[in-house]
C-alpha cells in the first residue's frame, strides 16, 4: 500500500528548506503513520534530493506528521535550475512511499 491511500499532503518551502505535512484521511490510520513514516524513511525516500537533516514533528490532534527537510531545494526555489523540485512535486513524491498493507504486514 502506498501512503497516498491513507493520507494527503500539504507543502511549503522557504529558501533551501522544504516542509511537507502528511495528514491521515481517517484518524484511525494515524498510528500507522507514526510507525511507518519516520524521518529515516523519508530521508531515504528523498536520497539525492534531501541533502540535509529531516526532522519529523508529530501533530496528533490533526492526525498529521510534518517533515522539515533542510538542504533540499538546490539552494532555494529562485536559485535552483531544477524543474519544479519544490513544494507540490515533493509532496506528491512522498505520497508514493510504500508503507505495507493495513493488515499489519510491513
């Protein structure tokens, strides 16, 4: 199962830092997000893109996780020659993360 099956995302960027929130459609899936969408997995998923630290913030009242990824935007949106390597394209790529199935198998 891909992350997009149980969650949607919102994004933002500032300078060379990308911010991606992953929000469960249903609060019952929040524990699955906590277990399977770790900073380490997100950093590995963005290997070659997220060159800095990836910090996860937990927002249980919103059934959401927020990831702040530094050194991710090629110097910043206005300085990068990359084609749309910011914001919405990164959040869409994160929703492709394979998280296993809902029956508890990873």
